[in-house]
C-alpha cells in the first residue's frame, strides 16, 4: 500500500520548539475503503508526538480521509492524504498563516508576508 509521510513542526510565538504535543489522525469515514487499493481501513486512531525540536511525522495511507486533531492548537479538521511521498500537514489544512516564518529574509517576499 502506498503511504505519504505527513510531517510538520510546532513552535511557540517566540519560535521555540514545543515537545510532546499530541497529534491524532482519526479515519474520517467508518467503514473506509482506500480508493487507490480497494482495501478496508481499520478504524484505528494513528498518533504522533512532537520531538524536542517540535518535529513530528507519520506515514498515512494516500487517498484516505482523516480528521486531524491537535488540541494544543485548537485544530480539528478533515484532511485527505495526497498521493505524494511527503506532505507538510499544515498545507493540507485550512489553518490561517499569520506571518513570515523567516522574518530575517530581506524584503519579506514570501506569499504569507
């Protein structure tokens, strides 16, 4: 079965990494059948925690819908896992981008700046 590594970083407002943040991926439809393989998806929550650098990653089935829950961020949203090798979790959500993630860049030319 094909999987996608869903990853990301979680930091605080001063850009310090937050460790131990709990991330949950709950299958959105039960029973669920993966559209790529036709195989049934066990209704089991997949969990991850951020490391000391604020990083997390989880391999999830592509073309499968999950509800991602990160209580620390107030996030509970349905996402579809793309048919790619890697995906940043936050590009799969509708989370608001609040500012330039690299403020030392000259000119602030990023799209979210």
